[in-house]
C-alpha cells in the first residue's frame, strides 16, 4: 500500500501540484489523503479540487495558541492514518507531537543551513542569495522540528547562480530542483526501514 501523505499549504500550491503530477504519472508511489491550508481563498484549493483531493482549512488565527492549533492539525492527520506530512509552502509554526517525530518534512529554497530562519521564505531567500554573491544555490528537504529550518537534512539538490540572475530567474531554477527533490525525499523516507 502506498504511503499516505498530508500536504500542508499556505500559498499557490505549485509544490502540491508537482506532487499531484508525480503521483499521477506513477513516478511517485504515494497517496495524498488530505490537503490542509492555513488560510482561506488560496490557489491551492482549486488544484486540490481538480485532483479530487480532500481539502480543509485550519487557520492558526482561529486558535488561542500554537499548541491548540497544532493539536487540531495533528489530530486531523491521525484520522487519516498519515505516514508522512509534507509542508509545501506552509508558513505557520507547528508544535510537533512526539508521535510525528521524523514524520514531518519541508522543502526550503536554499542550501541549508544558509539563508534560513524566520522570515526566510520565497523571494526573500533568493534576494539574500543574490545579495551575498553566492555562486551556487539549490533546495533542501529537511525534517521539521520546533525551530524554523533547523531539522536534520534529508537531501539537497544544487544549481548554479548565474551572473545576470534576478530573484525570479533564480527562483525558477531552484523550483525545478525542488520538483525533483521532494519526490526523491518522500521515496527515500518511505523506503527506509
């Protein structure tokens, strides 16, 4: 039986779409049981609907604190017997219960530990890479813990930073690597004993 995934989204859902496509073309052996969004009216919702996936919103602003928010979210994952939770552009912090230790992963658009931490997501990362005159960038799939971008690395993929790159051109090149890295990481984790 393929591993059961929960995908957590906070934005457009490009990473979600990549995983939907990889499962559809049989290059990723997995099943998305539920997509959970952190807010209403995201493009991710239409992507999930087109793929006939269960889609729900659990908004952290509806909860008193991170603990009650996290309790609700992980309880929902329990109801679907989720094997692996994949953060796909998910922004809110989570308090990960012990039962999900090493079962929550995320992808970061840089080579961790560089360009990480609070506020380092999306375009901000690529702007920082270019400002630092790096010659190489890429992406990192890592386990999620209670600190931003600080969990153990699962795998990385690299790409060059070109002399005339803009944040957008670098983002596109990194995203191509992300499209390969996330499915590879899921396969790696689900096949390890």
